[in-house]
């Protein structure tokens, strides 16, 4: 496959490696970001449905007076699903997404990013049908969530991959952050639907929120039939003409544009380099390659995996999904909040309104800054919530002002998450992997997110529940989330480099040359095309010296090289994807060791022929 990508003309000038950002690029990425609606909407509706009177009576047999809006024969604080049922119904979707994320990477490499997302939409729809079909059959409802989770796993993994590969470097962080914004919008929409159906005394109370999800699958699946495949996927398959067409489409440039030629050449050169570094082995070996390298080398695959999986783990361990999964039932159990559904709607609205701030902050302040100081903000807010909740905010204290303060600081905690760890965690995992392992790397790290999401969904109901066998921590649970956020801050400081303003190819180079703490000052000095050109020239020169020494041949190096170039140009002519003749495809004859360059790259500092 490597030889199929050679030769290619490309830039040595760093300013020429990407086309100007166009409105089309914004619109394509914004549409792809709609995949976040699946994750967000499911988080929102399960939170509300688990607290719905009709749903609770359906699965517990309790009675409820819809006129008085209170349960019959049971304390309101005990009116709810058992912790085990809530845990199972919530966590099983994350279990499905875990396996879906792992599988999606391989499928995306085999059939493409676009088709994998479409398949994910279809699987998700099957899961929704099974959930709607259940009445009080726990098994059918749970199985439906498992299947839906498989589809969400496909979508959540490949959307990040697709967006990272097509987004322009100058706004890539902002555009991929739009995925997190769509997650928050999904949560808000779900809360609005649930708020409207919560008092229904029929199956429509939970079936309507579930059924609305079909709309997201229809919009995303239909739109992706129109959008192009990732150009980097085509490069990986050796399909340069298709890569050129896709890149021209997403950049809003004609296919013959110099910008398109130069950017595609840089992608090709980086892929050639990574193919030399990453061992090409069996299927199992290709998975093992994701964990290859030294822990001490910043650009090793194992370090990238640790960084990406660690980010996804700590994102979940900040406890944010505790609020969005179990916020309604948690507020009910506190006994100090009169309208838990409305408070959940407010926290979700804060999440939605805060996330767009990250669109600007992530490009101006950077990924690393947001992760470190966002975690610090969450630590402070969560400790304050825990302190108030265990003192003036207790039920027996009967202090409405303290309860309002708790809600305010929970909202501030959401603000810090929504502007930092929420979007940045997704941005970084889409940026940090080299092309040969990118789909699997993103799949593994996304699966890690869903694994810890599943752990939170399983454990959290027992941490705050008041049923038998539960810890009944109440607000004290925020001491745990705050302490875990300290670890997330330390992790970001030592292991996450700054990637703003760099192409995916330049990020590879940066991680190779500097540590995360020094990454902010790193600037690219050359392009991959120029680097490969220099390596080829140096290799050819060394080979010529070796031949000279072995045969005792006289004659200058330049003469021998010149003969090599001449024969290469005569024998190796071929056409690039744009129909332009490119010379130097073959190796030089004459001198015996001409390289694959049509001319010496040092003749012109701005363009090399690769």
C-alpha cells in the first residue's frame, strides 16, 4: 500500500498545509456533531423516566394518586424503583456502548467512517423499538437498552473520528466541542419532553420520550448519505483520487487547488512515516500495536492510549453523569426540594448554555489550560456542595436558603465541567492518535468512557439510595466526586500536552519531541513532506558513499546522484490524482542509488516532490 501513495508533490512551507476555513467546513462538522444527541438524549430521558410515577408503579406495584400527586400508603422519599433496578436499567446501555465502541473502530477501517455511523443509527432504532414494546417486562426493556447502546457505541466512536479527520486545524477544537454541545442539547430536549409527559397516567409517559429518539437517527443517518467520506480514510486505503475529492468537498476548494494538493501531500507523507513506525502484522498484532512502545516516550502508542483512556475515565469520575443520570431521583430523596423535575431542567439548561463558551476557550486558552483549571473549579464547587448538604442543607435543618445555595453550586460545578472536561476530553482523543491506529485508539478510549460510565451507573444508586443495602450518603457523595476531581487535575498536568492550532500530523511530531509540560511552547519547524524528502536524500547519499568505498569508484557524489535523478525522471513518470505528470516515481539508475524525488528538495525550500 505504501508504494501506491508515491510519488506526490507537497509543501515545505508550513503556511500551505491547509486551506482557509470555509462556511462549508463549519456546516459539515456541525451536522456530524448531531451524533451527540443520541448520548445526551438517552442520559436525559432515563433520568426523568426513572422518577415518573407511572413508570415506578409499573415496575414496583406501588399505588399513586395522580390528583393529589403523591403515593398511596408509602413515604414519598421511599417511592421509587429499587437501587438494583435503577442500576440495571441505566448501566446496561453503557455496557452495550462499551462493546459497540470497541467493534466500531475495526468496522470504520474496513467499510469507512460514514457507513459505520449509518449502521449505528439502524442498530439504535432496533433498540428503541424493543424499549417501546416493553410494558412491565424488565428483561425486554433492558435488552432494548443493550441493543440501543451498541448503536450509540458505533456512533459516539466514529463521529469523533470523522469530525477530527475533516475539521480544519484552526477550529478543530471548537468544531469537535460541538459534539459535547449536542450532548447537552440532547439532555435538555429529553428533560423538556419528560417534563411534559411526567404526569401522564399511561404508557405514553415513558414511550413518548423514547420514541422521539427515532428523529435523531433519521436526521443523522439520512444526512450522512450526502456527506463525503473522510479523506484520511481514503489515504489509508491508498485511494488518492477519492481522498482528493473528499478533501476538496470539505474544504470548499476546487480539486485542482494548490491548497488541496499541499494538504493531501502532507496527509500522505505523515501516513507513510507512521506506516514505517507502526509494525504491520496480523489482525491480532495490529491490536497489540496500539499498546506498543515505551511508557517513557511521549509519542509511543501505549502513552497515547493511557492518555486518551485516562481522560475518558477521569471525565466520568468527576461525577457529572451522577447529576444527569440520577439528579431527579437524588433531589427527590433529599426531601428538601419540592419540584425535582424542574430543578433537573435548570441544571440541564446551565449545561447547554455553558458549553458554547468552550468553542472559543479551547482555541484561545488551549486544551491543557481548560482541563487543569476546569478540574480545580469542580473540586471547589463539589466540596462546597458537600459541606452545605451535610450542615445547613440537611432536611432537619429546614433552611431553604441553604438548599438554594446547594443547587447554585451544583450549577456552577456543571458550568466548570461544560466549559472544560466535557468537550475537551472528546477533542483530545480525536487528535492524539496516528492514522494507522487512529480508529482503534479512538474506539478503545471511547469504550473506556462507556466502561466508567457503566461503573458510575451501577454504583451511584447504591451510594445515595435509601433502600436496603445502600450507603445513603446523600450530599456527602460530593466529597467523593471532589476528591476524584483532584486526581483528574493532576493527570491533566502531567500527561496531557497542548494541541491547539496544530494539524493532526503536527501533533504526532510535537508528542515525539517535547513533554506535555513543555508542549505549549512547541512550534512546527517543517512539514512531513520535507522531512521524508530529507531522509530519502540522506539515505541515497549514504548509500552512494558506501558503494564508493566498496568499489573504490571515483567521481563526485553530485554526478552520481544526478545520473540517478535523470534515469528516475525518464523511467518513473506517472500521473498524480489531478492528472498532472509527476516524475521521479522510480528509483534512480545510472549512479545506482537515485532517490524517489523528482529533484533535490533543497533546490526550492517551499515545494518538494514526494
